[in-house]
């Protein structure tokens, strides 16, 4: 991931993100930790950036360290509105974490339940098949 793209994501600079996309930036590129822009924004609670990237058809189901996806990172961050946005956009709720004991084999729903986030648990239960 180019540092200019990553910086714009972390600043929540939608205008700059739009410019960079128009210039050919890869919205699904990964940072040094394997995270895409939507993953970074979801974990950081940047709803405007997540909404923008979803609108630009960003890949929602890439995973990085410990097999965590954007929706899982939003759950970990406790960002209910972002979880809702990603679920409505079609994020895969069957993905399971890997590696670390706190994530291995767990779905977004499992992570929310483990944190006692009943609001997110209810949201996710309505969308799990």
C-alpha cells in the first residue's frame, strides 16, 4: 500500500481518496500488516471512509493477520454502525479467525458474543444463515 493512500485512509480524507482512486490507486492494496483500506477504516471506526470504500466496491472479505476481515475488525473495535454497513454490503459472516487463541475458529458473531456486545450480536444474528 502506498503511504499516501494509507495516510489518506487514516486521516479520513475522502477527497484525497477520491483523487487517488481517479489516478489509479488500488483500493484493495495492503499495508505492511496485510490490511486493506476498508480493514484499517473499519478497525479505526472511520464510518465515512468505510461507506465511501463500500460505495467504490472495495473487497470486503480479504483477511489479514489472524484471519480477521473488515467486519471482524469492526466488531473488535466495537463499531456497531460499521458492522451494520459491512453486513448490508454483503460481508461474509462465515469467515473464521486463525492463529491466536482469541481469534482461532471464531466468526464475527463469536467475537461479538465474547466481548459481550449484545447490540452487535443481535445485528449479526439477523444476518447469519
